[in-house]
C-alpha cells in the first residue's frame, strides 16, 4: 500500500474487503513489501485504510487474521520478534530450492533433497537482518505459534482483542492451558486432538 508500490487507489482494498465480508467471505490484509520483503512508512491515508481493514476483523483465535505486527510497520517502527524462516517456515521455489521466504530467495538456496535437520537447526537460530521490517505475514504467524509455546502468557496477551468478550475468551484459554490447576490435562487433550505428542 505504499506510494512506491504503484497502487493508484489504495482505498480499493477497503472496498474489496467490505464486499467480500458482505458475501460471507473471510478476509485478511497485508501491506505491500519491497523486493526485500520490507516496508517503508505508510502515509496517513494508507494507515487509516489499514486500520479500517484490520478493524473488519475475523475470529478472535484465527491466526490467519493476526496482523497486529503490521501496526508497527505502518508507522515505520520495527518489530522485535524471532524469525524462524528456513526452519519453522520453508519457502520452496519452482527450482526446488529452500529459501527463507518468497522475498529472500538465495538464503540459503539449498536444494530440498539436500536440506536436513542440521540446516533446520542452523536456520532457526540465524538472525535475519530483514526481520525487523518484514511484512511476510506467513512467517509472522508461524512465529506467533512458537511464542504461544515458549511464552504463552505474553503471546496470549498480545493477541487479546480489545473487545470484552474476546478478552474473556483469552482469559479462559490462559486458565485452561497455562495457569489453571488442570493445565497439563488440557494440554494433553489438545495435543491428542491436534495429532502431536
């Protein structure tokens, strides 16, 4: 949605999203990135359009609608997060090479058939210089899931919606899986339902 993207009418995004919602479709929003997957500061009009699109919202717990990281980007501020691209998230191009993401081709650029456990470990811990201004929402969503595992209270607080009903739902989840006396049992049931151990 920046001026350098070539979009003449950024408010078209709002018109399309509102129409899709009126038809019962779910929507997500993303800011347009440059060739490095990064973003410059949005102007006031573009920020207001982004805010309106995020406000259309979706399900409280739908990771696909988790776009709060974009608020910092829209204001030219970096995000502090750990990017697990190349490990927790893989982008495999048409040539069968593994890259961090669609915007960082060539990093690491290893053929999938040669990509192993050591590559996954190394790339997970690799600090990506593009991460602070990254707009690739798929990678952010995967990182959010990691944060829920490693820092559940902080992550749940981060995704708590402003609405009272949403906050109550998150408090219930926190009690079930983190702070409640039976959190281990709830976790075990969830792990069985999700097919993990």
